[in-house]
C-alpha cells in the first residue's frame, strides 16, 4: 500500500521544517518495517518491533522506557 503525499500552504519555520523532515524519515522507516495484524477480523498495519522500541525510546517517558525494556526482554526470551 503506497503512502500518498499532499501539500500544505502553511508557513513553516526552519526549525519546524527540520523536525518535519525528521518525522517524515521516521514515518518512512516505520512504514517500510510495518507488520500486518488482524484484530476482530480486520487487517491493520502496525509498527514492527524495532520501530516500536525506537519510538518508545524517543518518547522518553518513564512508561515508554519500561515498555521498550519489556519488549526487548520478551524478544530475547522468544525461541529463534
């Protein structure tokens, strides 16, 4: 499923422009590593494990850091 881009007429400061560029790069990476999931018979695209961990660490909140560690620990216990 290709991503579609649009246009925006808003004036963007250079700082926001850099942040926006970084966000687009992160979204592109996350989309390229997405995982298909089915919940209640519906198909969804969700973050892959590595992108989810990276996202949790980037958020930096205590609960996200705990989640990131738990995801990593569970992956380490999972048989190959």
